[in-house]
């Protein structure tokens, strides 16, 4: 199951990631539209979490301690828009597309931003590390991280790389059945 994300085609992932965002464009009720955007954001974060965990399990060069920040940061990133919606405080607004904070809310929102950046960076670093077989440098990870931030375009470049990683695993081991 964990390597299913490696086998998926770019168009399949694109459709899954885009579905709730696309539907939200046609929903007239604002609360339902916001809920659909939140679902789409959660699906995107889940996609990143699955890729990050799968790559970390496959990659022997990644430090295992970095996962200890990755999972909580995924949870923080996914729960911040929901917490903002539930609290309904005008000084604390986090949506899947924007954020703002005033007063004491600046620190949690700042952590949300750092967590959001970190989950993208972790996934990008894990992908590049698996492709190269060693810990990548900053400049090697930057392009992949930008592609993850710009996911509607990036998925068309990232997913074929994940497919190649899966094919390499299949070719190198006899423990996994050929797909």
C-alpha cells in the first residue's frame, strides 16, 4: 500500500488533488466551498505525508530524526485552517490559500508557515536523496521543493520521478512482485 503512491500516474494524482478545489468553484454556498477547499488542502497534505513517509522508509541516507518533525508538522499544517475556522477569531485567519495574524496569534501562524515549508522541503529532500543515493545539497533540493509548492504544475514533474524510483526498486529487488 505504501508504494502505491509511487506507482500512480501524474494524471491520476492531479485529478485527485484537484477534484475538491474544482468542485468548490461551482458551489455557491460559501461555507460548503470553504469546506471543499479545506478537504482539497487536506488531501494535498496527505499526499505529501505519504510521499515523505514512503521516501523516508526507502532512503537510508535520511536522518530518522527529521521524521520526528515531519509528521507533527503535517498535522499542524492540516489542522491550522480547521482551527482558524472553528475559533472564528478575526485576528487568526488561516485558510488553504492565505493566512493572517495579529497579536498573540502571530507565533502560532509563524509556526504554521514554518511547518508548511518544512513538509515541502522534507519531501523534496527525500525524493532527491533517493534519486541520488546520498544526502542532497540545498541547491539540488530547491527546484523540487518549488515544484511541490506549485503542485498543479509540479505534479506532472514529481510523479514521473516517483514512478522511476518505483521502477528502480522493482528492478533492484526480488522481494517485491513486479507490477
